[in-house]
C-alpha cells in the first residue's frame, strides 16, 4: 500500500501470524512498525526495504523476525 508520496504505508497492516498482529513500513525513514499479539508495538529504525519485503513474504513471520530483525536494529516501544 502506498501513500500520496509513493512511500509504502506506515499504517500497520494485519498479517497472519501467531505472534505478530500487524506490520507497517515507512520507506522514507526506513522505519518498520510491528504490533505484537501480546500487545506491544515497536518501531525498528534503519531497516532496509528488502528486510521489510522479506518479512511480508516469509511463510512464517515470527521466525523471520527472530532471525532477520530482532537484535539487529535500533528500536523503541511505542
């Protein structure tokens, strides 16, 4: 989904995962937003678009998050 500037939408979109409820990405700032089913929402910074695309294309979002995102990027809970 793109916004008026052509960037991928930051608004998290629901995903089919037992741990992750929704994922959003802002191409302009390379910010990945992940809403977990446990209730926490986190922003991960300086995440390349390829990593976001990989997460969205992964057959299982949780393991991809664990192996490719967790512990690799700065983040804050929002």
